[in-house]
C-alpha cells in the first residue's frame, strides 16, 4: 500500500541575491521603516491623599506676609522697648518702696529701743528795730531773736548743720531773714540760740501798715518765725542721713521796738526725711 504522506522536495531553494545596484542607488523611504509598537496604556494615577492635622492654638506660628515684614520688625522693637521701660519702672518703684519701708522700720526701732522724744523749740526773746510806721518809704527792720532748743533724749544727740535759714513774716510779708549757728547738741541738753535778722527795702502796703498800727495800739502784734534747719541724728557712733526740720513759731508781742515783750508763743515743727 502506498504512503499517502507528502514529503517536501529535497532540492535546495535559493532566493536570488539582492541587486547591488538597487542597494546603493535607491534609499529606503520612511514609509518602508517599521513603526515602533505603541506603549501600553498607562494606569490612572490615584489622587493624593488628604490629611487633616489639628494643633493647639498656642502652638501655631504665625508669620507676617513679606510686604509687612519690616512693619512687623518695627512693632516688635517697640514692644521690646516698652517691656524694658515697664521693667525699669517696676524695679525703681519697688526700690523706693523698700527704702520707705526700711526707713519706717529704722524709725520704729529707734523709737522702741531708745525711746526717742521730740525736741522742743521756743522763742524766748524778740527785739525789733527799724519798724517806722509813720513814713510811707520802704523800711529796713531788724529782729534780734533768741530761740530755746531742748533735746530731752537720753541716748540721742543732734547735729544742727549749716545751710539753714530763719525768716520773720507779718501777714505773709517777709520783713527780715538770717541764719542760725551750726552746733552739736548732746543728750539731755538745752541750748539758747541768738541770731540777728535783717531786712532791706521792704515795701509795706497801705493795708498792712494800717493793720500794724491797729495791732500796736491794741498791744498784740503777731509775727510768724519760720526756720528750716538740716540736722543729723546721732545714736551711739552711728549718724543718720541729712534730715530737714521746719520749725514754725507764732509769736505775739505788745509793741514793735527794742523793748518788745512776748505776750504769747507757740511753736510746731515738721520733719522731711529726704
């Protein structure tokens, strides 16, 4: 029985070689080149995820926009300067309060430990010159004053310093002025101070002159003697800072001459610690 399968021919089949002339003279057109395969379609990109972060309000840093940066810096400097000024004022105020408290405590300790007693002052004599009330021309009155100063303390001394003043007034018109001698008054001591006060070219108005004449006719002429004296208190070997004492004495005399006699007198004083 014959084999139904078909076998290829055994003869070799050769394609004719390409012509050399066509290879060198005829270029290939772009249409003859194979196109690259199209890339596979890309997968869609998912949108970015959104996160919400919550921060405390006090932790959020705020920055000014660029156009306001200079203004922000200026305001910051002003705020810093204001803070410095407030701190300086607070420090100064606290220091003053501490000084006042320290002074009050020191005064209290002195009073409790040494039983400090207030000094006593009095005008004991007042001689008047140059009070001519019969002429309308300016007057130049002179006053010779004797002041009694008493220190009743047993453990405290008083330094009466220079740069003091003493003045005599009548109805707010200053008639004469002068100074008191500087001295040290020991404990349990009484000192009599004598000083001369002078005035020059004092113009007494008609109303004041009339009041002086009426007071002299009645035998009661009031004068006001004011003295301002810086002092230092000595306790043992320690001296205090300079303290100003203002003494005001109301003195009434019977006439305005050298033989004037004091009818009534009353003295009071105030202390300025600084």
